[in-house]
């Protein structure tokens, strides 16, 4: 059985690891934020055909 101090130490260590992981996720999310818009715009120019292959839409002049 854990002593109270051992449990607290273990929980603090786990919390620290979770905070580190959260910071990594935030960083990646911020880096990808700008890419999402570009990716979305790029997909607007792609049509999916009946057999699920991609065909480039003709862009209007």
C-alpha cells in the first residue's frame, strides 16, 4: 500500500508528464493551424469521382 507521501509524489510526477505532453500538443496544434486553411482551400479544387479517385476541378478564369 502507498504512503500518502509516495502517492502524492507519484501523482505529481504523472501530472508533470501530462503537462509536458499538453505543451507538445499545443505547440504542434499552433504549427498546424495555418496549414489547415491551406489544406482546406487545396481540397476545394479536387473532385471525387464515382470510383473514389480524384479529379482536379477546372478552375474558372
